[in-house]
C-alpha cells in the first residue's frame, strides 16, 4: 500500500549511486548491508530485465572519486589494504593516470583518483518500476493511491498483533506488516504509539545535456569530487547532484513543505564544473528535489521489529543510501519473516 504511485518521494529524486567498496565503512552492520547489496545487484538487474522485458539503466564501469587533500591519502591506502583482504579491488591512481583515463577532468589540486570497479549506479525509478512489474508477475498485489489510515490490533497475551491494515476504501488482513514509508513512517508509528523519529534532509539535482560524451566514450564511470556526483546516462546526458540541506532543528516538520533554494543547486553545479569544465557548455534539461529520511538518535537504516508488536517490522530511514541498501534490506526482511 502506498499513498503515491511508485518511485516518488526520495526514490524519484535519487541518483542511484551505490558506493560500497569505495565507502569508508569496513565492518559491522553498515558494511555487511553494503556488501550484501553489492553482491546481489548484478543478478537482480538481470533477473528483472528478463522477467519484465524492461531495460534498467545502470552503470557497471565503477566509481572514480577525486582526492584533493594529501592528508587523506593514508586513509585511502588503509582502505585499499582492507578491501584487498576482503577480496575487492580498489585502485589509487596518480593524477597522470586519472588524466589518461578521464581527459575531460580538471585535475588542478588533485592528488589522486580512487577507482572502485566493483561499485555501480542504477536508475532508481526504472529499478522500482521493474520491481513492481516483476512482483506483480509473482502474485503481489499493489494498492497505490491508498494511504494507510489505521491498524486493526488484536491483543495476544501482553503483545499486540496487527491483524489488518485499513485504507479509506478497504481492510486488508495481514500476517506481517512492514513499514517502509520513508518520512511517512513516523506518522504510522505514532498511530501505533511507538514513534520512529525521522528527519527530512533536502536534496537537489539536475540533468545536463552535452553535444557529445565527456572524455573517453569507452570509459564512463560515475565521478565524485567534493561529494558531488557526475552520473553518465548515455547519449550526452548526465545527472549532477546532490545538495545536502539540513533544516534547523526546530523547523524539521516545516521543511516538509519548503521549496529548495536555487543557489544551493547552483553551488553544486559550480562544484561539478570546477572538476569537469565542459559541463559549463551543457544545457540543463531538468531539475528536481526530494526529501531523504534520516533517523534521529539512531543509525541509518532502521531495519528492526517495531517495539511492542509481534508482527510489525520497520524498513526505513535509509537516508542517502536507499538505492544501495534496497537489496540487502529486502534479503534481511525475507530472512526474518521466513523464520517467523
């Protein structure tokens, strides 16, 4: 059930950059989730395309992150050694090698390029639409445009059990309930007297068109510099993003209705142009924004049972890694639900 059509909200505004090996997360739950998704994605995309006949835009040429500070090199070298032990390749290229591979980049003040061939990027909306289509083929029923308004609870011993979920038009019986509503999760859990606090973090991005592809047409990885992504889409189209705009603490709820500031997006574009000057000649063909769900007072994401209920799970609050962690989240829930 979803009050909106699929791939709206934060999913529709995401860039789909899946930073796993190149992330600084090397152990614990965060790395385990990233690695599980990374291992699942290649087969998942192939399965979805075969099942649905849909093409899902994705980039398997890796991620190249530009390093501008000499003091950061030891940290990258340490990560490289850890990834080698874990069985993953992580290259540290000198500026000369970066220039050879990506001649379109301005490497002034660049001390190295960190290249992760195993990481990927996938189009979030196309992925979601394919997931919906494939799930329907397997018997899943979707109720879009129907908000959840109430939960029907049955007390068993001292722990309530949710036996049905109500929308304005129908009652749907439930064995298990998974709350995966992003920022909407807070209101749903408040209905159940167990509020899960999620704060909105606004992000803006844009799409540029260039007359020809940047650099080497046979090597088009995602580029990251100063946390600004340049995502190749093919045929001279690129995504650039994204801003990270935190609301004042007292105004978090107000921010849900705020519109983004153009100067924030312009600053991101200028940051991308600084390391890729040819973008200045591009034509902006689209702009968008979305609100990321960031957990308050706990780590992202929130994948756990809802306190006080026997059959309600939370799968929410992925903040900036929703697309990356989607497969791992699904597998984690599957494992728990099948165990009962």
